[in-house]
C-alpha cells in the first residue's frame, strides 16, 4: 500500500527545497510562491514557514513575517528557529516601533498618491526608504509616481534597487520594461543582442579555407565505442523493454485500479483540507480587518480626546480664537460615546455661553483699533459659535454700513427684527435700517 501522507510530506519538502534554492539567488517573490505551495501540502512544515517569514522581513513586510513566525511557534513550541527571530524583534522594541510607523507612513503616502498629492507622497516615500531601504512596496510605489511625473531615470533607479532585493519581482520587471521603452534603453539592448548573433557579409577578396579531414585518434575511437554501447542500450530500452513491461502490466492492472481508487479518496481528502485551510485563512483575514478597524477607532478616540483637552486648555489660557476654531472643526455626529460626549457637551456650553461673547469682544477691539477686516473675521467666527445672537449680528451689520456694504448690513438688520423682535437690538436695528 502507498503511504499518501508520506507522499504529501515529500511534495511539501520538494517545494520547500525549491523555495530555498530560489531564495539563495534572491528570487524572493518566486521563493515565497513555492513556500506557500509547500505550506498548502503541509502546514506543519515549520522550516518553510520560518523561511517565508524571513523573506517577508527582507522585503520590509514585518507584520507578515511576525504572523508566520507566531504560527510556526504555535505549531512547534520547542526547538523552533522562529523563537529566536521573535525574541530578537521583541527585544529591539525601537526597531519594531519604527517598522510600525513605516507601515502607517506608507499607508498615508498611498492615500496621498490616490488623492492628487503625488509630491507629498514622493517626499513621504523617500523618508520611508531612507529609514527602511528594503521596503519593496515603497520602492515600487515611488517608481510609479516618478513614472507618472515623467522622471523615468529616478523611476529606473528605484526599480533597480527593488531587483537587487528581489531579483524576479514581477511588478518591478514589468515597470522596468516600460521605463526602458520610455528611455530608449530597450532598443539599445535589442540592437546589442542582434549584433551579437549577426555575421558580416563576405567581401570579394575573402577566402574560404577547405576543411581538413583528420584521422581519428585513439581517444576518439574510445568515444565511438562508448557511443555504440549507448546506442545498444537505447535500442534495448526503446524496442525490447516496452514489450516486457506490457506483459507485466497485465498482472498488475487490478492492483493499479485499487491504488487509483485510494488515490482518488486521498485527493478528495486533500481538497477538503485545502478548503478548510482557505476557510481558516478567510477567518484570519476577517479578524485582522476587525483588528485594524479597532485600532483606527482607538486612534480616532485618542485624537478627539486630545482635541477636546486642547480646547479646554486654550480657552483657559486665554487663546479663545484657537479654542473656537478647534471646536468648530469637530464633527458633532461622531461624538457618541462617553466620556467624549460629556467633554464635548461641557465645551459646547462654554462656547454658547461665554466663548462667542469673548470672540465678539475681540472683534469690537479690532474695529476700534481700525482693523476692520480682522473685526469682520472675529464677528463671523462668533456667529459660527452662536448663529442666532442678535448682538453679534447688529455689530457686524453696523460694520458693513461703515464699509458701504448696505445690502449685507440691511439683510442682518432685517434678520434681527424678524427673528428677535423681543431683543433690545431689534429697535436699534430698525433705526439703523431707517424705518
């Protein structure tokens, strides 16, 4: 009986050895694909998983490398090289933090590149590459941005660095071909290749020397004898041996049928295992996505907390304009959970009760000082804090009158009279309006 589990492990080992060979001459992308196939046949192949982690680490994908090493250590807790890798990274917390920051910076650069911020993305990617020269994704994105700006020389330089790290990186190879076409280097290389295999035409005075027939030496006679022996063996293998094999196969047909059926059953089990692996991989990706979302929520929570504290500090220190601008920049619909909602409510109460008045007073001070543009800006900021305040509207209307902006002033006076008839500023607005 054939031991199919042993066969599967051997196939996994073959893929691992091929991946190890590819990694030896820096075909990291090809090696990674072979190692993934090895793990599909045998997920307990910790050597393949550890090598895959090293390849990810070499290409700047530290998070993917850590995932492979953690899984490897869980599958083989003792005598596992992954323990050494993880210990070295965890011991160097500064390096781990740098790698984490580089991933965040790369995501920011990608966002900027997708939203018409190519120049900022290029600056960000250059900083990333200065700190982590083996970050392959950053090199490729930088090359794409340079190609988009028409700077094919710098794009080629970035792609050359990628191919030094990963000799057969498919994306880098495709982009390098395009860069060579744009710079004319592809045509130069084709001409060199053409010249290497071309022959010059013969001139009229060229002489063709006749071949000189030489008699066979003793060594050549030995070679001829060996060739005759090899031909005899091939004749036996091609002509005689097939008949012998056919006669033997007649007796083994039944056993072959049984082996084929068993092989089909094992293949079906292997397919089931691959489906289970795919399902687990999908669940892992879902959990990872949820974890990223949770980290983003925490970042948003911390940012909002820092903003609210900054607002309170600003108006406590007398910087009411900064406090007002930061307050207006907050999207109230995103403040839904405690303690953020309580802090936001406290800041809102202050802005509605005192903050608008302090900003309005700054406007009056600027007006008295002769800076009407600044006064207008302060009055408008006060109205953003408390849009229905008649005092601020009246002062802004009077400021418009002094500038000759009669229509804008009358609109504000009419709004005071129509919406705040009980206000003490309603009568003053009527007087200013002239009715």
